[in-house]
C-alpha cells in the first residue's frame, strides 16, 4: 500500500542545495586556479611541454 512521503522543511531543502552548490563552486575555483598556474608556468603538480610557434615573415 502506498504511503505518503514525509515533508522536508524549506530550510533543510535550502541548506542541502547550498551545500551542493558550494561543492561545485569549490571544484570550479580549484580548476581555475590550476589552469592559471599551468598557463603562467608556475604549476608544481604536473608539467606542460612548452612549444615555440613563431610566425616567420
């Protein structure tokens, strides 16, 4: 027999949603920081081979 679900308060719903959003924000900030360090050449976590693409002319 079907039983109705218990109600979740709005405050609990907002808290859970904010935790979910914060995880995404922190992941994006970490990825952006890593991208900045790689592009400037200050990355210590992994190495990027530099290539010289000079245009002759």
